[in-house]
């Protein structure tokens, strides 16, 4: 079965194509600046040269059309015709409490995804645009939705509920949902394989650390707590998101600065985090460079981030009554040896001990010292492969 994976944003669209008989990646690509000047498609077929196409791309229908043309092109294509594409899997960020697993897309499930626009106004509408575009360009091809929130539907009610008046919380479905679930699930499964132990026997803390960041406690393969909440704003300090803070600071800031709800939302989501603290950048590479040159605010931002991650690791070890493996993934988690060192320092009481030479490397690795009772692993995430697997499982 050939599966096309789509990750659709408001002005971008990422895709990958897999032959699921071998779980082989055939091609991947990125469409940028949809509906804007300077639209571009970058197509990367496995084993062939990269192709860049600059053309007007006014909407997602055109983006999907160009994607299909690239995939079936006689020189740089990877399938001979549209008929070879058997299924399409879509990343959908928010499934609310309606979806505890990936689903086949039909009129009912699509309507329920649309009903969640109110709680995911930035993420779910672009996903639906991608679904509808594929329906137009690939009529008759079955599609599946894979939700970032689904993995966290196993949280117990005492972990996902907020201490609001119960009726009010129920009325508006105000609860912890968690995000990055596809990534957390993939790296937990991969870590178990690397450890040579059944996933059901392990207590794993997965740290998805990038511009968006979250941590999940995975006990026996099930998510039992996670740092993001009703929205991706809660939890860790992130590139531009504030993370955990006193809710009373919200009306205080609105009153003191004369902010509207929209302006405050923009402040907390786009102008805070390590960008707000450092005043320099939301890119951790820039902060590490600044800190190395003596910029104290860059150093403070990095220290605050590492401290918050360490605090969550300690909390989740308590939640699970121990931890066997700590996994680092995503851009920062995979690539920053210094951040991993900062986070793991002081976790000796959990049995954590890094091998400094192994920790300097790149790529998938167990970076624990010999004799450490809690393994520390670096696992590059592969959300697209996870989406392809779920799509294959549902539609094969």
C-alpha cells in the first residue's frame, strides 16, 4: 500500500510518501507560502536530486495538485500514476474528547473535526483544507485523520480535569488534552525497542523539545500525564509561548497595559517564552551562541527552560513511582548536547548518569553511562511514519 501523508498548515503543506509493505520513504516535500507571493514547492524524491518549483499557489487545492504532479512526474516522480496512491493520512492537531484513536474520514468524522474549530482555531481549519483538497484532487482515495491529542486520551480523570466549577468545565469541555501525541507515542515505542524490553514493562518520560515543547509520562505504553493542557500554551517554557504561569497575571496584565483579549493572546503565544526572556530569539541555537558570548539574558532563558524540564521530569517520576527511560526528541532535544546535560544534571537520584562522549554525538543513541539504572536516549521523532502506520492499520 502506498500512503501519502499530509501535514497542512494555513500557508504551508508538508508531505511524505511511504511504501508501507517495506515502510520505505519514497519522497517528501514542502509547499510554502500558499496564498502569498513567492510560493514554492520543494520536492525531495529518495535517491534522486531535489526539485524546486516556484509558481503561484493560491490555495490548498493547487498545492495538492502540484504535489501529485511532482509525485507522478516522469523524471522525479516516485509513482507512475495517481492510481498507485492507495490512501492519504492527515495530521490533525486537535481531536478534543471526541477521538481516542485515529479515524477514517467520512462525513461524520469530518463534521466532528470541524466542530472543534473553536478550541483549535489555528490548527484544525488548515487540516480540513488539506482533507478537502485531497478529496478534490484524489477522488475515491480513502483518507484517515491522525490526532495529536489521541495518545493522551488515556489520562486518568484526576490528571486531565481542571479545578473549575464542574458544570462549567463540562459545558465547555475545559480540560487537559495534551499535544505532540504522535511524537510521544513513536519515541516511546522506539525507546522500548532500543532497550530490548516490552513497552508494557517500562516507565518512560518522553521530552519533545523544540520551539514547541512538551513532556509526557508513559507508563506501560499509556500516556498518564502530559505538560500541555487545553491548548499548547500550558506547560514548559517554549520558543515564544509562556508556559505555566499564575492565571491571576492575565487580568493584571490586561488592566495595567490596556490589552484586549486578542492582544494578550498574541503576547502569551507569540512574544513570550525564551524570545521574551532573552529579547534575542526564539531559536535555541541563537541563545546558546549568545550565552557563549556572555549575554546574561540568553543564559537566563536557557537556564529557565532546563529548570522547567527538570521539574516536570521529577514530577512525572513521582506520578509513575519511578522511571526507566528518559527520551529526548525534536529539534532541541535531538541536537543540543549542552541542553541535555543541563537537564540531566542533578537527576542522579533517579539513576540518571550521562556518558559525556556519547552525549556529544548526533542521531539515535543511548547516551547513558555504563551502570546507569535509568537510561537516557536520543530518538529522532518520525511523526509522518507514525501517521502512515495508523493510516495503513485503518485502511489496509
